[in-house]
């Protein structure tokens, strides 16, 4: 029997949805706004840009040039890198509705000779408007002037409303409508504070598509945060409801609890029938981001963590070992795993610890060229059962 016949899948494969989701990486902008990360140098950022391009990411937020000379220099360098290496990436930058910042984006585009999209952002929720002392007329006027300026300088605009998931319908209708009237090419809905649930995301996306976009040819983006642990689920809900491009960062780094974890999103989209390309390079990319930004990948992090495909439990190990003895690697990769390890260039690993059974020891002995005699198995298990943790290879060899 095939794996499809052996697994009854209750998940919805989105039948009839032939759209291919676009992905916008935020690692080098929103990701670096995390208070706990280190800002890599330009050479390291160049390396990450190439890795993201190979992974199949469509677009890349290069930073917020208005934040200072260091960010501006990095944005300029990365624009040149994308241009000179003809990377299949569409660059964008975050920018306030301030003419000096917008002029900077126009200058970056002119200097590089490469189109860059301006992610023009503006707060939109009642709570933000109250704190800032803004009214609706101010927001609409700011949006109009910003988009009109960009249009005059031939800079494409993605109109971003901050805190969209807590904004009133009339405000969104007015601000987005004004931006579209002035020539904005795309709209971005933002869950800036990680407030939304999947149901809320679906309602919001459908509202904007039906009440704002209507029959216009406009790209719709989703930018989410993970404060309630719903970042990936919300991004998937946004795509299901009609969003075209989803934002995220590698390992989900970003402000507070982080952004949508782009790596997890790519895995889930792949398993839902929307592959973006070869994901075997994902572990190396994540490790590189962790190294450069000074963060650790938790052992239980989905797919990329050290323990993602390890087991020290006897029952689990026995099932995996039985599948391997049948010569069926695919079956071994699926019997106790919701994600195929081979998808990201990894394999199932059987360890020996206090919860191990005879199958764990037999498997280890066979994989390391030992005869799995009852005496060897017993000696390893006695040590394992008295250990508070998984045995290291050196500890096992010492027993032998």
C-alpha cells in the first residue's frame, strides 16, 4: 500500500485553489527589530539574500532606510547585490509617510537602477489614533500625499496599515481607498500586535477584498505577528481567504514574540499542496540566521530543532525500526512524524535513554556495525534505564 492509502488525512487540501502563494521575507527588517538579536554586517546580509533566493522566496524587505545611515548603507548594498547577481527577488523597504523618507526611497531606486517597492505604513486603529492625536482626515491626507509622491517618482507602493486587525471598517475603507485612488499597487493588512485569530483574519481579508479592492487588480499582502502563538495559522487563514503574499521571518524573529515563522509557513504550505521549491536548504539557512543574529534554535522547534526527528521512546523506535527493516524509508519517515524529515534533508534518529526499549539498542548497534547480541543490548539498556538523559555515543561505546 502507498503512504496515501495508509494515512487518512483529515486536513483540508484546499481543493480547486490553484493559486501559488507569494512569500515576502522580513528577516532583515522586522526580524532585526527584535530586542534580543544582533544586527549582522553587510557581508552576512548578502549571504542571507542569496540563501533566501535559492529557497524560493519571492520578495525581500531590505530594511527601513529612514532608521539611520547604517540601515541606508545596507539597503543600498543589497539592492546592488540583487541587481548584479540577477537574483529573482523583488526588493521592498519600510517607509513612513514623510516626504524626506519617501525621497530617500526614490533615490535608492534611481541609484541602483532597480525597482524597489515602498512599504508605506500608517497606523490605523482607534487606540493608535487616540495616542497620536490623529483623526481620519489626517490619515487619508497622509496616505494620499505619500502615494502621490511615489507615483511622481515612479516608485511602486504597498500601502500598509499598522494594527489593521484592530481598525474600524470605515477607516480601512477610507485609507486604503485613498491609496488606491492615488495609484498604490498593493495593500498590506497587518496584525501588528498579534491580536488576531484565524477567524478574524478570514473576516478581515474578505472585507478588504469585497469592500475595498472589489474588481481592481491589486495584490493583497498579510503581515502577522505571533503574540498569541497564532502567527503561522493566521497566515494560512489569510491565504485561504484570498491574500496573495504572506510575510514572515526565518525562525520567526521580530519584535516582542516575533513574526510569522517563514520556515514553518513554507513547510505547511508545501504539505498543503502549495510547494515553493526545494526546502532541503532550510536547516542550513536557519542555522546561519541563528548564528548571525545571536539566537538559539530551541531543541523542540518544529522541523528545524535538534529533537524534531529524534526519538528515545521504545514504542516509537520499534515502529520506525520495523519500517526500516522492510526497506521502506518513506514509511519510516512517516510512521511517527507529521513532517517527512527528508523534505528538509534530515532523517529519523533513534536515541537510547531512560524511555528506550530493546529496539532502540538493536537499531543503534546495527547502524554502528555491531552484532546486536542479547548481552550487548542488555548492558546498554541497564545503563540507559539508570541515566537521567539520552546516552551520548561515547557513553554507549564505553558500555560496549
